[in-house]
C-alpha cells in the first residue's frame, strides 16, 4: 500500500494556486498526469485541492513534475510566493 501524506489545508490550496498561475485547468493537469503515468481523475484532483482527500506520494511527485515546481512550493507555498514577488 502506498504512503499517503496527511492533508493540511495548504497542500491542496498551493496545488490549486500554482496550477492557476501556470494557466492550467484541472482537466489539463489531469491529462498531463495521466500521460506521465499517474492514474488520477479530475474528481480526485478536486478532492485533493479541496483538502477532502489525502494525497499519495506518487501523486505529489507527479504533480510537482507536471507543474515544474518544487516540493517546498507545494507543501509550504514559500518558493512560489518568493518567485512571484520578484
């Protein structure tokens, strides 16, 4: 069984914020994840962004890669804030 990361409000919010900053819709991101081999549905992404479902390690890894961002940005939101402030 794959490890899941206990969801805090920030992970889902940060995924949503970064996704929108990159100009991607939920369907676009899910399509990118599926092409890369991550089996995720749009409904699953919605639940992760709303913090009603824990995220699996493999999903977080795939989202980080698809959004071309860091784990710090996804988990803490710090790096993206610093990048956009410059």
